[in-house]
């Protein structure tokens, strides 16, 4: 894997996890399978689970345990109000970034528009 | 879904290897990650087969990333050019592998290891004192008569022998208890998939008492029956014997611990 792709992906994974969980709670294995199906992200368990632990420590995710017939209790992750707030900010920033980059790719510098979320 | 001991051991080995690469991570985060990884393996096994075999486990683990990939590289990358003060949780990462193991072991002290240590500290002096009192008591009459020294306590030889027996017994019981409690600690560590406690705690509560108890018992044996070579020679021989005995004891325990466990599969990346 090229370095620049790895760096780009690292920053995006938090964003992807929060977006995935915005549609409802999910347990670790479920999240891993869904993200792994998106091949461009190339997510592995060793990148996903530390991210889930960190997002929970930051208060963006909450965890509840539920019984599982297949082994230890499942840990269901869901967004906290702070997580939803952060995701809204990230989504807004992502839209702005997308538009700016699309503009750059087309050889034009965007003027005006929504610069409020870009730092 | 019921898993065979072989599969359970295989999962434990993978988790243990992951845990060793998470030494720089704080204990709470590490526990969470290990819990999620363990749950992930069980779910993956269930998807694979309703009655998983060790072969299924090998396939599941081969599909997962190698344990080394769990190392928190972003934290590790911070060390070289970072002048800020370290927090307690970051300290192990800055000390290198040996330091990380030491600090993690210290953090992993459990009530068993603390009680075991207290019993060890109390038990050993009681053993020694009891042994001395017994010997002194046994030779009291002849020693007092020969030296003509004033008698401080007019207790008689029987009292010293009695005290010696009591202290000796208490000391032996304390050390055996220290070993037993260490065993409880060790069992808890194993039952928690090696994630709860540090090895230093287990070592102090479990292995050290055994070493000391055996050393002491063998020393008594040799001192009591020492021949023409004198006590120094017999003490050295007894210590060597105790060392050899403990080597095989620990080796046996290590083999028993890993008996039947499949070799962990490392996925290619």
C-alpha cells in the first residue's frame, strides 16, 4: 500500500465509522464486515477496533452489551449526541472539501460559497 | 456454540500476542480492543461452522491481520521528536520492550499477589526464627551449662522448642498459602484470557514462594544432616538443588499451560 493512500485512509476511517453508525447501532463484527465490503477503504480489524475504542473514549460513541449465542457478549456501538454533532461538522466539512477539490480538478478556484466550515 | 479446549487455547494465544503489541496502550483501551477482537473471532467462527474445528480457527485467524499490526504506531511515532512531559500511560511506551513489560506487570498487581507477597514476607522470617528456636531449645541445657552465662529467660528448653515448632509451622503454612493464593491469581489471569493482570504479580505470588519454600526446606534438610564438609558447602549444594528443582517445576508448568494449544497462524500481509 502506498504511503499517501495509507495516510489519507487513516484520516477518513473515523469519518466512515461515524457515518456507518449514524444509521443505527451495530456490533464490532458487523461494522468490520460492512467496512471490509468497501474495498477502497481496505479496513482490517487491527485498524477498526482501536478506532472504535478511541471514539468511545472521546465520548463520540456509546457501548451497550447484548447477549450472543456465538460466544462472549456482543458490544453494540452507537453515536452519542456529541458523536452526532461531530458527524454533522465532518459531513459539512467534507461537502465543502469535495466542492473545492472538484473545482481545483476542473481548473477553477471557487469564490464565495460555503467557506464557513473550512479552517 | 461450544468450543473445544484446543480452539479456546488458540484464541487465547492470538489474543495474548495482540495484547503484547498493545503494551503502549492504556489498560482500559487495551481491554476494550481485546474484548472486541475476541468477540470478532467467535462471530467469525460461528459464520464458518456450527461446530468449529481447529482447522476453522486457523482459517479465521489467517483472514485476520497479524497481531503485530495492532501496535499503536501513531503513538510510537510521537516519541522521537516530542519534548512534552509523558503521562503515566505513555511511560511504558517510552521505556522500550523491557520497561513496558515491567510497568505493565506493576500495574497488574492483584489482591492475590499482594496477599501472597505479605504472607511471603511474614512466613519466611517465621520459618527461620522457628528453626533457630528449635535448635537453640534442643541444645539449651548443655549450652547453658557449658558457658555459665546468665539465663535471661528461665523458660526451659521445652518452651523454646514449643515456640520454634509454632513459628516453624506458621511459616510453612504462610508460604504454602502464598503459593495457593498465587495459584488463584494465576487461574484468574488465565480465565481472563491473559488480559487482566501483569506477569510480575503472578511471578511474585506464585513462583517466588515456591522457590523460597523449596530452597528453605532443602536447606533445612542439608543443615540438619550436614556431614564433614560443613554448613557452607551443604547450603550451596541445597541452593543449587532448589534452583534445578524449580527450573523443572516452572518448565513443567509452562508446558502444562500450553499443552494442546494449536500453533498460532500469522496471516500474510
